[in-house]
């Protein structure tokens, strides 16, 4: 076989393989995006009487921890600090980590 022809055929095979791999990567990443874009349908909700109101505890299977709804009581709003932080009186200390 002619070396030029063998080289051309090899390059064509590699080109086809590259095209198939790129197409497969697009399909796989599209499948992951579609999977992650779905609403989380597997969130487990458990009703537990934690007080007079019967609170609802929601467990997040994705590691966000649980949250407790106390049956409709309003959440406490955040309040600003009584006094703003004061600047320090001493000189600034900077450490670059280099020696």
C-alpha cells in the first residue's frame, strides 16, 4: 500500500472518530443538563407534631439540610446592629506570606 494513501485513510479514520466523540459529548452533556434542569420531585416531606401548631419538616435529599416551618408564624426580620463597627486604632498589619 502506498504510504500517502495509508496516511490519508488514517487521518480520515481519526477525523471520523473525532466527529463521533464530539457528537457523543454533546449528547451526553445535553442529557445531564436535561436531568439537572428538572424540578426536584424526590423531596421528602414529613409532617411531625413539634408543637401546638404541628410543624412541617422538609428534608432536602441534596444536602441542603432540613428546614422547619412552624405552622404559619411570621419569621423574625433581620435587625441592623445598634452601632456601626468602629475602625481599629492600631497600624495595619499585612502579611504577604513570603519570606
